């Protein structure tokens, strides 16, 4: 039985939380079963398998879904594979989208569900560190398994009869909580330079321990990440922050020297190994904006200059919404951290900002990482949760027409007066229109 001693404040240490999650996943492990797949995914996979079987093939669910089913997790999507080539797949299914058709991949659209089907294949040479220079379609699960990245992603489940095939020992590795590459780890990482980052993400999200050979290979091939597009790196980070275990993933990135090659300029941000501790101070899952704000943001001592952090974040080409939210989060953190006795009006105006939750989470995470208390920031988060949108941004009690009716000339003073009135309203000194008119009369 796993015993965890709580911190003095009653919380569970981040490393212990990871051990608890890993132990829970391990205890829930059992053979992948169609019974544990959602109704919609089960129905779609069986229908695809039936059509492929009618065309002379045999389809298998492969990749993350069998792995997650073994670990007691709930897959949200499925990938399938068979010996039928892309032309044959497109002739069987009326609605498809080629996705890397030369590499055997076609998206099958079936009753609102998208399933990625890939033809069994073998591969050779990866000049660009991402795609094989040559692909040869194969005819067996065993051939297909040898070209996959990790053993846990090379488990095959037949949706028609529930048969499980495990050509490279993925189930045994999962049972022992090992993360191992298929075959030679360095060769797998040379084939696709993003795979070391995937190793770190799987280690965190699935509670798996990379084998020494796998970790050593990731460290040796880390520089290959410089060839990976920024968009692919961002997708990997987003996937990491959307599931628990991000702090463990970042720790593996630190151990294997992946951060600087994946994020050129990262080392100039400073913070060293404190950064994984700061990520551990975020709630789980952290979420995209909060995770990026802490991983790629300034340290507390550098919060007054976010230019380098902004440059690094922008290089990943996130959406405008994500970029705006993270940048505003850093600004909120600077303002909140500098005001030790904010009025209610000030606090509520912070809470309107798109980056409020990001900024407060950033402050709390770094406080925990540096051994301080996050009570002040947690209190703001709790206060925000008790307020309605109408309390945070109440309807105006007066409008510009009210000022004009009292002889105030239009101009910048309108905005100053209305903002001052809103401060009175937010600080709960003025509640009604009549009180607002009385307040205005005193100002005039």
C-alpha cells in the first residue's frame, strides 16, 4: 500500500501526487477491452471493422486507445489500422479525407466521428527528422508494430471479437510502468525528432518511467528538436498541459536537456530547475494558458521585463486568444503582486481581465516553488468563484447623457467621472441611481 505524508498545510507533495496517480493507474490495469470503450467509439470502430472485413481485410484499433484502456483511462478518440491501402479505404467509405495519403493515412468520417486509418507499413530513412523517405505497405500487425515509437503504443485490439495482439511487449512494459521505445531508441528518435518530447509527456500523463536506454537516447538525440516546427512543439506542450502530470513531464525535459533545443532561447529565461517546481505548483491539469505562462514566462525577479518571454511564446505561433491571455496574465501578476492592500474595486477590475486566472495562478505557482505561501493568491481565486458576472461588472448607474444634462461639457472628464462613480459602486458606497445622482451633484 502506498503511504503519503501530507505537507504541513495538508496538501499532497507534487511528487507524491504523481506516485499516487501512477499507483492508481497501475492498480486499474487490465487487458484492453471493447467493453470499456465509449458507446460511440465502440460503434464506429465495429462498423469500420465490418466494412474492412467485407473487403477482405482485418482492422485493428491501435495507438493510444488500447494503451489507455489497459490503464483504466477513457479514450476520447481512436486510430485504426489494416492491410488495405488508402485507395481501397476511400472506395469503401463514402466520406474520407486523405491525411498524408502517401504514408497510408486517411481520415474516415462516420456519423460525426473521425477515425484515422493507417495502412500497415514499414518505413526507411527520415531525412527531415519527421517523415519517412520511403514507405512500403505491409500485410501484418507485426510489420506495422516495428515502425511505431513506444511499445505501449503498439498494442492492437480487434473491435470485432476483442482479440488483443502485443507484438513488441507493450502490455508487459505497462504492467511494470516502463516507457520503452520499439527497438533501438536512438533510431526511433532520429526518425521523428519530436519523439523525445512525447516521451516526457507520456511519462507525466501516464505515470510511466522511461527506461535508462530510452532516457539516454532522448538526451543523445535532443538537438534534433531544433529541426522540429514550432507548431508541432506547441501541440505537444498543449497536450501536456491538458492532462495531469505536466510537472513530471517538464522534469524529464530538464533531465534530458530537451527544453533549450525544443524552445531556442529558453535558457535565457533563467529559473533553472525551479521552473518544474513552479509547474508543479499549478492545479492539475494546468490548462494551456496557465501552463505556458509558467513554463515560458519570466521568473518572479524578472517580472518587470517580459520581452524575452513574449518573444519565446510568439515563436510557437499560438492562437491570438492564447497569446493575449498569457501576456495579460503576466501583466496581471505584476499588478497584483505589487498591490498589497487592494480595494474591492481594484480586485474586481483585475477579475474582469482575460488573464486574471492565469496571473493569479502564476503568482501562486512561483510562491509554492520558492517555499512561500500562496494564501494571498488563493484567496483571490476563491473570492472570484463567489462572485457573479453582474457583481464583477455591474450595470452603470449613470450614462454620458446624465452628465450632459447637468451641464458638464463633453470631453475626457466624462470618462474620469464615470470611472470614479464605478469605483464608488464597486466599493459598495453607491448602490442606486438616486445615490449616484447625489454623488454627481457633490462632484459638480
